[in-house]
C-alpha cells in the first residue's frame, strides 16, 4: 500500500488529538505526538526533558536570535542542545518516518516540515471558544476562567512557535492545510469520517 502521512494542527480544546487518535485507529496506522520527542531524544542522545521543554514553545531569547538555522548541527557544536537544533532533529525524524511508513503526526509544524512531500494530507482542527472551554473544563477539571487562560496561553505559544520555524507564516492560515474543520459544527466523530474519506480519495486507498 502507498505510504502516506496525515498532519493535524489544532486549537487547544478543539479535540484535534482525540480526532487524530481515532483516525489512526480507523486507518490502522500510528499516531505520534509526544512520541516524536521520545524518538528524537533516542536518536540524538539529548535528554527527552529538553525536547519537552521546547515542545511547540518559543522563548523570547529564541526570537531575539533571529531566523532559525535549518540543519542539524554536530554534538560538538555549542548549539547542539539549542531549541532550534531540537526542532531540526525532530523535523529530520519526521521526514525520515515519512520516507519509510504511514502515520499521523499531531502538531510539531509537521505540515511545514513535510511541505515538499506529495504523500501528505494536512488538516487544521478548530472550534468556537465556548466549545473549547467546555471541553477543557470537562477533561481537566478546571474552572471556566482557568480554561480561558489555558487556551489563550497555549494557542499563543503554538502560534509563535509556528511563526518562528516557518519564517513568518501563520499557524491558522487555511492555505497551509488541505482542509480546516470546525469540530463543534461537524462533530468529532464525523471529523474522523470526513478526514478518512478525504485521505482515501486523495491517495486512492
């Protein structure tokens, strides 16, 4: 069977990860999110905790350093454990996996990392703020005020991260993706149906 990759970007509380996991089960392929960080740690020898600290976050110091470099440096280079290099290591891993197997990847700027691959379908999942708040309150057991704070904080650092590593592109740009879905209007399970059907049509599965 043809190898293909599905990338999913998601607003916090929209159910993007849940949708990705269900779609992976439907298609019989793995779904990677935090696993990418573990695999990148194992391949590089860099502590996984550093990958976790830098995951989809960009610090002020990184912004001040200007545009990121786009290659993996050697362990002897002082930049080896920099956030830029951690991004490059995980990006190289994602591209290697895309050459070898079918999978779904959540976040990680994967739509941009794999922008030159023809066997990729990219989706963005979002929902109205009220629906995201209700989802977070239910899932995390926090107050509505805390849910609002978490959404603003998480979506901001995801947007900043995406902008930094894509040379100024913006995370919610619909042109980045094959399809954008409102999980509140469509329903999370039906999002899975729509994405499955789209992937099968696109790749002739």
